[in-house]
C-alpha cells in the first residue's frame, strides 16, 4: 500500500519553505532569459523574431539548468502520478488541470485528459478518527524510540475508502496514478484515482513521547 507524505504542502506538493527560494530563482531566470533572448536577437542571422526568441530562451534555459540553481528546475524523467483539479468530466474520461512551479515546464501539459477503464480503481481519502490516529502516532513514536532494526512506518491521517467514478466531481482535487510514464503524455489511462479530502483536519494529534 502506498503511503502519503504528511508534510504540509499545497496540492502541487510545494512546501512553504520552498516558495521564497523558488521566487528568487525565477527572478534570476527572468533576467538571464531576457539577456539571452536579446543576445540571440542581435547576433543571429536574419530569421523570424520567434526563432530568435526561442534560440535565446533555449540557451538561457540550458544555462540555468547547468548552474547551481539547476536542481530546482529539473523534473524527473519518469513521472507516474499527477495531482490537480478536475475541470471537466465526460463519460469515462476527465480533464485534470495541474499547476507547476517550474517555469520551464511545457504549458501545453497543464491540462491532461485522464482515461478511465475497467481496471481503474477509485478511492476517497477520509480522515481517521482523531483518537485512532493519536493511538497509532503514539505507537509509532514508541517504535521509533526503541531503536529497533526495522524502520517504523508513520501512520497516515487518512483511510482509503473504495469509491466509483460517480464520486468524482468537477472541482475535486485528485491524485492520478498510471502504469506508464506520463511526463509528456497529454492523454493517459489512470490505474488509480485518489479523491482528496475537501477539508483538512482542524488540528493534528500531538507527537509527544508516549512515555510521558
């Protein structure tokens, strides 16, 4: 069973601590792209303005990716799950709108068509009872402090409840998994769709030592 990272993020998977670094990086990238585009325009042989800009953009992009900031903007070569908002549903397919913090991502891939077939499973994430989650968290803390050789797995704050395509609605935030690499796929078949809970818990259980 897959696990869910409970680190606070927005639905794009971005932690608040990363926002400032990304904004600074994007500002630097903007300056480099502007300089690169201007250089390409002035130095290139007579071509259309779009070709000159694209050459400058590609050169600036490669310059950034090769710099110390490059790690912030390199996406994995193999992506098999995407999170986003459902913007349309038609029969056994839906439109998924994703938002990326990477300025180099292809904007044409912001909206994907997700196909649903008989093998696609749909689950809805439901909040666990707070007392149950607290008990599981205490057990996890105790196992962590015991120093056992088997790493403890942190409990999830949610349970997965079986659902159907009919439970998916426009406006839902979902995580879609696929069997194949969907990095550049405009349309793909979902192996699983997780419907995220609409509201987060008002407060999380404490993680105090169970020995107290």
